[in-house]
């Protein structure tokens, strides 16, 4: 796998752990967007794009997020034990949209993204720094990075 482009959008340090977004192009033919760079307990890591998982109300069959306590349509109380559990025994609330198939591929992607992230931080410290534009994504609500 040849990562041919990495774009990084830095976020200002906030109370949450999200530090930025990345977009990678693989072999000049496939783009993966909305990869998150997160500050974890053991340092930075990469989280692949994901979506919230849903299930259906047993009463009216309406679609609801798994974290919902009540049905969005009929209001019936939903069982809190209706979710599959992950390997740590916690409810599985999200599913990756795109992800590496094995650990070696995950390590390759993460190392490349984190290297680009650190490079972007160094660039951001220079006078006249202009943040990378993500014209094709809706990041208008995010502030420009500044330290």
C-alpha cells in the first residue's frame, strides 16, 4: 500500500481529546476522509472514520441509535441491553466505515498520519502559516489551529 497524499486539519487544544482530522489518498486512487487524531492516555493515536450503529424499535420498527433510551417515533422505552458487546464487554455503539485489514497496515497508516500531523504542527508555528484547506469537507465549525 502506497499512501500518496496526507492532508491534516489541526484543531486548537480543547477540553476534549480530538486534536485534528486527516485525509489519506492510497495509490492515487482511493481517498479515506474523516480520520481522527486523538490524544489518548498513552499519546496520540488514529481513529478511522466511523458511523453510529442503529437498531429498530420492537414496537414500531423505527430506527434508533443504540444509545437511545426511548424510541424517536413512538416514545416506548428501549431495552438498555439490546447492543452487542465489544471485546472489552462494553456496548458496541460505532462501526468503522473504512479500516486497515491487519495490524501491520494499521501501524503503517497511523505512523504516516502522525508524522504528517507533527509536521503540520511544526509548520503552524512558522510566521505566515496558512492552514490546509478542506474545500470538499464541512469543517467550517472548526477554528484554525493556534498555540
